[in-house]
């Protein structure tokens, strides 16, 4: 479950709200106005994980937290255990997370964004928070110069002006933030 804990008295923390969900959010990121983005794994009712999922929670009423949007991603993401792998750009709601598509599927009849990553050089999923809705925008991949043997060598991203910059073990790529079209890259 997602718990809301009152820490007004640090010596006596109290659970004041709870939301039962399938799956889990391993990383929670505040995005203002009582909203949290969760990065974790979706699961079926038996507890079997179904791949990475983004979730949007409304905790503005601490006694009654709500799941208001979710976006199945699939695969596995380093953002679950390393917050530096997660990018949220508040100016336009852009969300970028690295993903390895081979480590979990979304379930039957679900279009996994992670399945669009086919390069052994790795990739990221780009989503967007539009008002109170999570929307999948697409993926960014690096071209493979060599196989690094890593499960996803593309693990960091940042925004510079109108570009998403993705950083891998052997290259940096610049992608137009609006169109997700590759502009340039540098390899070493």
C-alpha cells in the first residue's frame, strides 16, 4: 500500500492514510499540488510483477490518498533503486526513465513502451505529466557501437534548453524534447 504518515510529532509518527494497490512504487517524486509520481512495478492480483509502471498519486487529502493515473512501461528501470536515473522537468512535465525491456512485460493486450527499445546500447522512455494524467510520448535509443554487456548502459538524462540529453557508458545523445528526434551524438 501507499501510506501517508503524519510526522508532526517525530517521536510519535502516525499512519493517517492508506491506499491499497497492486504492485509497488519503489521511488516517489513530489510534483506539487499534493501529487506524487511513483516508479515501480505493476503486479497482477497474485503478486506477479508485470514490468515497470509510472503512477500518479493525489495525496492532497492525507486521509484519502488516490491513484489518479498510471502508465504501463514494461521492463525494468534503474529509477526504481537509483533516484538519479529519474528525470522530471516541471516546466513542461517531461519524465524520462531508463528502461531495460527484457526484464518484464506489461501483461496481455498492453502496449509496453519498453518494447520499443531494441538497441543493445540502451534506451529511455519519455512520458509527460499533462495536468493530472500520465501520457507516454515515446522512447530514445542510442546506437550500439559495441555491446557493453550491461543490461542498460543508458542510465542518465537531463534537459538543456529544448533538448533531452541522454548519457550512456560510451556516448551522449541530444534529442529534440518536443519531437523526440535525434539531433546529434558523440561517442568515445
